[in-house]
């Protein structure tokens, strides 16, 4: 796959049905079936073989009949073929290149990854149009997958048609981009146009390693670009560069009527706003995005280390000290990523910085490190605290990383794959994971003021009596530049995230596993026990912030008030955008906009059809 190919959309324009201002006015399209139930294979309404053949011709032979990757394991669980399948499940590139698989294998008592019946391996926007029209006309459950990283299972569904955008991964840099229809209203600016199937490793390679610029994106290299944008887009350096969604200048979207719409601040601005943080897969199929790019700082860097407290009292003191230190020295545009507080009275620090060099970063941390050294009876540093700097252009350059810190990355080990497909070693445990529990909550910046710090530190200590507690400081925009917070307020995400200094995440997972495969089944009893402890840990923190919002991409499958939690005061407006562009609910994802009108599997409309 060529990362630098330009999207050849210009040549395709005569064949595409371009959007009008009224989604219901798309000419030549059959009216959607307003049925209370979608069809399953074997139902009278399921498309005939001839119908599937016609779809295959319309998409240039790119329709795939999907076979379950678990077939060998179901036949012979102990076979070498089955063992090889589970070994490959630890390679995110192998998972991403298989339309039957997802980066998370499932969630105990919630969902299990299951392949669609057919997939359109879309290579062009026309392929997406054909698939959307076919699903609407035949009343099919439709699924969209790019990176496949959804913890909620939104990029898979049994008995469905999958629009698989993996091959739509072209990337083009622009020095002076102006969104369509915005001439004279919008100043030209550097930007990058990225296909919906691209992952962030490809984006950073093109924009930073080769192009010498920065684009705000995700920390995990195999996450899909389009999915992250639609969910908001926090990344390692969002404390300085804001939300990835706020950097969106334009998107090409196929809506439920099969129209291809250009969404930006001047054309379909309501759809444009909804895409910026309204959650992936609810409003349409995004086929490409155009993102603002920035100047690179001289360096990116990080501070890494683990501290052991030698008693509960010392641990309480350590947590309180970290809270105060963060407020006084790190609560600004330079610092992001996370600090993890563990039940064994240890603290793991993995903080990244930008806009500083190593000497300046070391100066920031010196008072805290001196305090630790002066208290040897209470604390010890495991190994040493490492403070590193990297020329920013080399941060995602696999050649430079391989030479500088080979243990920091893992490569795609399949024979014959292009050189340079890597992921961070720190993300390895997530590959193919089965989730046991996952809870998150935004912590408002007000908790860092005055005596609120004491309450926060005590709540953190109480939570660690049950489970690991991770504070992701880059996933809250309190402390970010005012202009970035203002830009984020023009997106659809819950405003609580913009006033938060961190997102607290408490989660647990296990190795890849599937029900019904002897020797490879999830440990349900252990999973439920761990989920209960995760719940207790989060409850200790939620006492500080009742009704705290949560980040839609990293949240609880069982979130009760998900509309309020994910979008807050923005949800009514999002629901209106949904009704305008998808009035019959073709696009369904778990806890997505409008999903309250459907059964949990997305097949049956609840109540009378609209």
C-alpha cells in the first residue's frame, strides 16, 4: 500500500452523486425501507445470490465472502493452525489486514468479535456509495471498519454487510488548503488529506518523518485516523495542539441516502460539526479527512520511572505530593500522557513533553526528584528516572527508533511485509485483548485548587486499594492554550472534557480468547471479579465528581446515561443532525447517536417506525 498516493477523487466526480442541501432529495435513489427489523441470512428478504453478484460487479470485484478465522480452532482446538491463529492475534497489522477481525477480541458479558457475512473492500468512494445503497435498499445491518480499534465492538456485527476502508489509505500534503466553498472566507493553510483507512503510523510517517510537520493525532500507531477524528481525538500532545477533531478542515462523507457530501465550515456545517466528535459510524461513512498541520517543535521527549512507597502512609504522602507537583509544574501545554497509581503502593510515570529540551525538562522535575532522594526510608526509585529527548522529526521514524531504543517498538513480523510497520511495545498488551472492565471519567481542573487536592489524593489512594488507576493528563484540555480550548468548543464532544485536567481510566483485560474454543476461552469468573474491583475503584473517584463525563472512545460498555456522559449538552443537537442525514437509522453503533431507538444488536427498531 502506497502511503503517498493522492486520492483520485477528481476523476471520479462525474460518477458520484454529489450531495444536495436536503438529504432526502437525492435523485435516482430508492426510498429506504422503513421496516422495524433488519434481515438476517435465511430471512425471506435476504438478498439473492444474483443481487450479491450485482453488488460485486458494482464495486469492481471487491466484495468478499467472509469466512470465520476461528474455523480451524472450532474443528481442532489443539491444532498447530489454531495455535498459529492465536499467535498472530498479537500482531495488530495482521488483525487490521483481515476483514473478519477486530483489534479487541471482545468484552466479557458484553460482546464477542464476530465477522460480517460480506465485506466491501472499498478502494474508491464509489464503492462506499454502492455498499450504502445496497444496505439501505435491502434492509441490511451495516458496519463500517477502518482501524477496527473500537472497545465497544462497533466495527463488527454478525449477519451484517461490512464497509471495510482499509485500502483507502492515501495521503497528500498541501501547502495552502482552502475548504470547498470557503474561498475568501478561510485563509489558505498547510494541511493533509488522509483516506479513511489510514492509520496514524502512516499519517505520522507522511506528515512528520517525511514532511517535517505535525498533525494532531493518536498515540497508538495502529488506530485509524478517521475513527479517532470522529470520536474527538486526544493524543499524546493534545495539551498543546488541542483535539484532532478541532483540526478537521473538511471531510468527504457518504450519507445514508448514498449521496457524497463535502462537509466543512461552509458546506453542510451541521454535518461537519457532528463528525467532529460525534462518534464514528453514526452519521455516515467518512471516506477522507483534511486536517490542519502545524510546525514541529525541536524536540519531543519523556520522563519515565517507577517509585515504590514503603508503607501505606508513605504512599498517601506520595500521591498527595504528585497531585501538588502536577498542579504547580506540569499543568500546562508542555506535558501529557500518564501516571499510574498501583495497588502495591507503586507509581509508574510515563509523561511526554514537547516544546522543551531535556535540560529544561530535568529542571522541571528536579524539586520532585530531590524530595524523593531526601526520603530514602519512605521511597525508592526502581532503577532510575529516565529523562530523554528526541528530535521531533524522528519521533515516529522507525529507523531512528530502532537505532536509539530498539526495545521501544515491535515490528510486523509477517514474511514479505514492507519494512517499517511498527507499534509501541507499551501497547502490546492491548493487541487482541479481551476486556474485563473499562471505566473512565473526566476530572475537572477545579480538583487541583486549594484543599480539593487533598480530597483528590485521598480518593486516588482509596481507588488503588482495588485496582490500578491511570491519570491521562493529555485527555483533558484544562491547562491547554486558550485558542485550542476555544477550537475544541466548536466540536461535538462533551464540554466536560475541555474543563478537565485529566481523564481517569480504570480498566482490566486478558489475552485473546473466544467463547467455545477449548483452551482459548475467557476466564469468565475471574473477569467478573476484576470488573467488580474496577467498579469499586471508580466509585471512590466518582464520589468527587458525580455525573462526570466520559470519553466515548475509552469508556464503559455498560454506561447508563451515555448520551449525557459522552456528549453532555451537545446531544440534542447531534440527535437533530442524525435525524436530518439518517432519518431511518441505517447507521447504528452501540451507544452511538440515535442508537436508543434500536435493539442492542441494531437489528430491531424499538417502538413504531418514524
